[in-house]
C-alpha cells in the first residue's frame, strides 16, 4: 500500500517509516525540518530512510494549505499515519502560536486531504497529556478528558474532536493514538532522558522536577512502532448501538477510535534516573526543582482495549530501554 507518514524526520515518524519501508510498502515521508531541536539529528534519521527505494521524502509544512492539498491529490495515499506536530508541554507556555499552526491548522489540512482523496484510514498522534487533571489510575479511554493543563494537551484533545467530526460527517475511519512518554534510540533532545544523558556525560547537574516523585508510564519506541503498524490494519467501524449516554468516549456511531499506547508500568522519575545512572556507570548530580506549570503528577495507561484490538501491548522495561538508548547515544555522538 501507499502511506503518507508525517513527521518522518521526527522521533516516532522515523521509526514507523522505517518499519513500513522495510515491509515493502510505498512510503512518502513528510517533514518541515524546523529547528525546534537540532536539525542535524533529523537529517541523520532521514539518511537511514533514503536507501529504501520505496521511500520518498518531501519537505513541506503541514500548515501550507495549498501544498498539502496538492500533495494528497498527486499521491493518492491508501493510508495516512500523521505523527508530525509541535511537541512539548513546556514550550507551549513560551510559543503558543506554533501549536495553533502545526497542531490545529496542520491537522485540519490532513483531515481535508483524507476527505477529498478517499484515504482508507487515518491514524494520528494524540497524547497522554489529554488526561490533564484526571486522577483515576490507570488512565482509561473510557473516561472523559475535558480538563487539560497545557495548550499542547488542549491541541491534542482538539485533534481528537476534529477527527471525530470528519469521521461522522464524511465516514473517514480515524484512529487516535494516545502516546505515553515515549523514549529510546533516536529520541528527542528536549526530552528528559536525552537531556539527562547529555548533562551527566558533560559532568553537569540535571534538573529534577517535583523532587523526582512524578510517576510516568515510560514507553519504549519499538513498542510504540509495533502498536502503530498493527493498528493501521484495524480500521474502525461504526457502532450502530453506540450512544453518547451509554457509549465510551473512545468509540462512536462513526468510524472513530482512540487507544492508549503505554507500558502500563509507571515508575518514578527517580527510578528512571537510577536506570540511567546504571547504564552510564555514573551518579547524577541533581538540582531539585518544584513542579512545573503544565506538568501532571502521574500517568498510567490502561491498554485493555489496545490488547483486545491487536493482541499486543508495550512491555519493554525501563532498565532495558534506557540501556539501549545510552548505547545509541554513545555511538551516535561518539562519547
């Protein structure tokens, strides 16, 4: 089949594009190569994709309405895996308009492309951050998510609502993917594991928020990619018996579905740091800081629905996953 993978030079998009290209599908990878973080890392990911004869890269911004419309019309995609976005909770406090352009206008352009070109299935990145002020653990897709605590989270909730509208109006099968703290080789430099590793190797202190007592459902990248590749074959069907009053928010009378993709084994930030200290063979100097605006205290994924749909759920432990990241980091940066 022919796929559009947006964010193909990004962390998750690169891994998914690599999997699909390796399986023999035609893959068009889209990315705007912005400088939110080191562009050299994005180009290095693309260098691993370019040898695939069935992979094509296009540099284009999601917010470019005419460019996106022309791309969809020219390529005739069977499926779209939309992983490009302006990421980061804390950055959304500093530069909110970037989130409107990439995550709202960009997502609308994807939906319009799917609508006008009869795409068979749209999968798109949501986030565990949509759970916001929810306190019932583990987070379930059966629960409402109406109280986000960051603009980033609000845009991801908006993506789910926009997708439901298009599923309802135009019959487009859409699947939202709520990722839980993804980490691993080729990860993003703005995320904790990358920042901690770089600082520790340089002999610098690491910033530890909320005294390290936040708990996260850290999810290894290979598990994320495996779930996405399996889910692209699980095309949502309308549920004629579904009602707002009795149905789950994750399903609908439209061909719409939302899944959690998380490890279901939350650990404290301090335990995560301890796994990194073990992998690096050194102890971190810690700069203890208070909770940051927009952060949530704990995340934990209920993946019952995911396992029922694809017979798989993420399960790589943090010690193994962190060790693999450190091995990649040392090799890539030659340290």
